[in-house]
């Protein structure tokens, strides 16, 4: 699978490197890749497990994905900071409202970039959905760009295989249809309602056992007749 055409040189290098190493760690099945806009800005919202979800999402996306990362990482080493910045990573202050990070994300999608977010905020130990936070919804509402729900299944198995002679696991990444949100981003209720809509869209893409706190919700079933790519 070729790197995205819109990617930076660092992103393309990492993409090719993962292509070479991937057969050692997993078989990757990609579904619904066509739901990511070809050029316009959007937000990819993904479930968050104890596997390398951000790597799987970044590799499977047909466009380069820009991520937020906690501020502390940018102070570890100048070379790491340079690598993160050139790879499209930007800092966020976790545990507090970081308007600077939010506006950076808004600016990115306004210029046609793709921002990847994990609305649960923390990793799920059992893979089931946790309650979503409103950051992704607020950014999408502010920027007036679509949200594309994405789920990664079985990515923790990649880490379990490291250094072990285990059967190569299959990891599935599934892109859903874009969601177009409405409402005032400064309206807390609208942001929460839209967050619920996003999380229900994620639940539809997951097996019922992983619906978590959204298991009792009646999410509308969408047409899942999507193209599949095995890599």
C-alpha cells in the first residue's frame, strides 16, 4: 500500500517502514477507506485500546493524519520534538481545557488536513467503549467539517506478538460514513449531544460486546456494504 500523496517526507518514510515490518506483527484488514474525504479537511475519531491504535489508524488512512500529543513528550529531547513536529504532531495540555490545541486543530482542518482524535480520552482496558469527551465534537462544530468514525479491532495483539513466536494476528480497522454535526460549539448541551452521536457511530462499527457504556443505546444501523482491503 503506497503512502498518502499529501503526506510529508517523514510520514512517507514511516509509512514505508511500517509496510516492511507489518508482516512480522499482524495481518491488516481495512474496511471503508473510501469514507475519508479525498481532499477536504475532516476529523477521524477512533476508539482507544491498549494497542498501537494511532499507528494502525495513521497507516490505514488514505491521508496523512495529524495528532495531538501530551505536552510533556515535547520536552523529552530536541530530536524527538523535531521528529514529532515534522510528522504532524502538535502538543496539548491534558486534563485541562487547552484552547490553543483546539484552535490548532481547527486551523489544520480548515486548511484541508485530517486530524485524528480519541474521544474516550483514556485507553480502554477491555476494549469496550468508555464515555466520550466533547473535544472532537467541538472542533468539528467550530470548523464545520465532517467527522469520520473509525474503530480498530484486536490491535493489542500486535504488542503481544512482540518477541514471541505467536500466530500472526489479524487486526481490523473499519472506517464509517462521515457525520455532519450542527450546533453552536459554545453550547455545552449541543456539544454533548453531538459527542453522543459520534460515540453511537463508533458503537455501530464495533461488535455488540464492545459497545460498553453505549450498550443500552439504540444506535441506528447503517449500511455496512463497504470495500475491504487486505494488506
